[in-house]
C-alpha cells in the first residue's frame, strides 16, 4: 500500500484528524500530506463540526456568530427580551402586566408586599380599599403602625437607644429616636 493510499484511507476514516496527526501516523510531513490529499481531490482542511448552542427561551439550536470567546444564550434579541420579561398579576386589581426580571429579583430580598400595575393600585392597596372604593375585606389598613408603648418605655428605661429599638422593632430611625426623646422628657 503506497503512502498516498494510506493517507487517503486515514483521512476517510477520520475526517477530524489534522494534517500533522495524519503525517505522524504515516511517517511524512504535514506539507506532504497536504500535497497528497490535494492530488487525490480530498479536502485538506480537517472537519470541525460547528458548535451549536441552545436558546434558553425557545430551545432552538443556533451557531455562534460572535466569535470563539463569546458563548451566546439566546438565538435572537427578541428571545432574550421574552426570557427576561415576566408577566405578573396585580395584587390590587388582578390585571396582568409585565416587568423586567432585573426589576423584580432585587426587591424580593426585602419585605416587598408584591407588585402592582400602577401607582394608583399601590395607593389603594396601602389604604386598604378595593378599586370600587369600599374597604376590602381581610385587608388591614397600613397607615400608622401602633407600637407597644409599654415595652418601648421599659426598654428606654433600661438604656436602649433609638438605633437599637429601630433595629429590634423594624421601624425607622426617626420614629425610634422620637419615641426615645418623648420617653426621656416624660411625654410618653
């Protein structure tokens, strides 16, 4: 079997092998392998299957168009937009609306009551009213909070400051300092 036949046989069995790998098996240089393949009409470039990515939104397979360092997640900008926008229901009126995922996730760490479709719905919810104007059943009024004055008075008498009280009860610093001041001046 001649060198040209062995090179052709190796190339047909393994099209992904580089010219250097074929030359090492046969015992000739990479340039000689290229010349032999060209003379026989076989491809000189090794076959590299294109790396396909799967879209996170629609699941379609697509090639990388940005370069080797970039790993795309979506097949198009519209898929990226659809994947990052979430549909929610308003807590007050129940209508559906859309919000960006980046807007919702940071707020979920805090004591967020929920999402509302408009500021009017949020205000009605804070006042404890339904959209028709009547008080909604089972929704507490969230105006001023009533703190346990006796417990706060005892803690102030025991040396607690405004910052410690605010942290313990989850109130604002201004409210806590005002309560401490009232207690120390005999107004509470």
